[in-house]
């Protein structure tokens, strides 16, 4: 019988909510003997990627660099948790729209499952704030496991 999960993508933003999801993803990967892919998406609203940030003003450049540092820290957390459990992990810090990038990577990397945290907002809060997890669940062809705070 084929393994149910060969590759699990865990989306992280470094928050306590996503850290809880990381532990679910690591446990599932260990049980399934699956690879783990840790993804942090830098949501660049300036329309400018890291390569072009030389043209940005200093405050914007510093803010962008902090986002990349936060991403590196978030995927490092996943790596540390996975290493403790003997699970291999591929770390990615990418830029773009979070939901779209998570879905794209899951498709391109042939992930069998996406794991991500959610605050569990409902009603007007969810409508006003939007939800990356909600967008991923609605548009992904890959099963999505959301872990509530």
C-alpha cells in the first residue's frame, strides 16, 4: 500500500497559532514517514521584491529585510522541531500573496497535505480581516488541515 502522505507542506508565519500547527505537521510527518516542507510567505505589498529593494527608501528597505528575517526565523523553528523528531525538512521563504503562494508550492512540489494555523475568526472579523487559511481551503486541490489557536 502506498503511503498516504509523502510530502506535507506546513505554512508558518511565526505566530503562536502557526507554531501549534507546526507540531501537528511534524507529528504527522513522523507517523507517515513523510517529508516536510516549511513555507513562509513574505507578503510584499510594495510590489517590490528583495532584488529590487535597492530603489526603496531606507525605512521600506529595512521593513522588507525584517520580513525576510522573520521568515527565516519561522522556518528555522520548523526545522528545529522536525530535527528533534528525525523528520527531514525543506525550508522556503518566498514572496507573493500568501494563499496563492502556498497553493502554488503545494501543487508544484506535489504536496499531499497542507497544514496551517488559523485564529478561527468568524463573522465580521473574518470578512474584514480575510483569512489566508480560508482562502487556501477554498482554492487548494490538496487537502488542508487547519489547526485552531
